[in-house]
């Protein structure tokens, strides 16, 4: 379970606690900080919309994702939220390894779900005849319900936390560790959420849009860019909201479980925002090995690894 026991932080990177100073850093970018989040989300969506118009949505989704990724790489260097998060933490290989493994296995799971006969007629009913924008909103709200509860339970159920802790063990947030999830954790989220999306009856075009928006918001959420969310913080899972979720302080970290929207956090009482402030140290209170293969095996030897003194433990 997250944030339980004595504060034994993994030793990948030591960061000082922050308070209002980080909020002040967000104001440095002025107009850029205010427009970066909505601007990148809308411009990427516009590229995908053009892809639909010319009949090549898959190609243009990849282009739109490259667009948002490259802009965030530039902004992380020019307008970092925390300059110390630009320091190497020795986790680049592990971050990339988890991302690549998740990409393959999660896509396989989604394809298998969508090939089920039960979902063969999706988009042919009343909901599927609604305007595309309305279908996308319905899809986002529906899939978010499953994502919310899968995420929340991964913090509240100790067995699930063992897998989810791989993601939370990072001591800095930047776009490269967006996909750092144990593949078991990722597939649990997919199995718990995609059925809610499919049973809505929205069209395949709407499903593609929901998937694309989830990808855009996911990479935006983890970026180390100073952004001002304003009223958007109360609706969407912006970087400002997700950073609180990574805090080692339980009252801050066990909040904001939404993937895209914070609707269910608002309804179930887990929404958290402290204006003009920011979380201190992020990470986990338990220990985590540094190598990819060791991290993949960690959940299966969790108690044994945690019981070994830090100065005597190997990766597993």
C-alpha cells in the first residue's frame, strides 16, 4: 500500500522539498505557461482530425504524438517546472524498457478485447448515431470510471500496490517515464476500463479519439514543464494535479486518481489541489531495485526484498 511504514525512500535521486517556490516558477513562462497544456492538446487533436479527413487516422495519430512529444522535449529544457528534475537518475533504460514492453502487451490485450463478438456491432445503436464529439465525451467519462477505480485500488490493495509501485518509484517526472508501468499493472487498468468504453456503443472513430486523447494527456501529465492550469485543473488531470499524486505525503499522494478527467475524484472525494503550492519529495516509502528485470520481478518477492537491509540488498 502506498506511503505505509517508515519513510525508506529509494535512493535513485535526492530532491529537496518544495513549497510555494515551485508555484512561482510556473509564472516565469507567462503566456507560454498558460497556453502550453491546452495548446498542445488542441494542436495534436487538430493533426489527428486532419488524418481522419484524409482517411489516414493511424498515420496522423503517430505524427500528432511525435508533435506533442518533441514540443515537450523542447519545453522541458527551456521552461522546466523543476530544474533538478533534469538531472539523470539512472533510470533511462528501465523507463524505456517498461514503455516498450507495455506498448506491445497492452496493445495485444486491447486488440483481443475489441475482437470479441460481443462488441462486433459497436457504434450501430442510438449512441453510435450521436455527433462524434458527444460520443467522445461519453467514451471519456465511461472509460474514466474503470481507470479511476483500477488506479485507486492499486493504491489501497497491498498486492496491487506492489506492481503499481514501479511507476511511483521515480524521483522525478518527465516525459520519458510516462510509460513506466509494470506490464501487469498496465493490463489490469486496461481490463478494468476498456469494457466500460466498449459497452457504451460509441463508434470506432470515437474509440480512436478517446484512445488518442488518453495518450496526449498521459504524456502531458508527466512532463517537467512549468504550466498554469487554471480552471482546467478542476476538470482534467493536468501536470499540476498529477504531481500531487506522486507525493510521498499520504494526504497528497492518495488523491487525483483520474487518468484524463477528475470527474470521479470530485464525486468520490479524492480530488486534491493546494493552490500556490506544490508537493515536496515524490517517490515511494519502500525500496525499489534499479534495473529493469529486477523491477519486473520485484512484486513477486516484495516482502523478502523489503525485509533485507538497504546496504545489504542486491537488485533481487
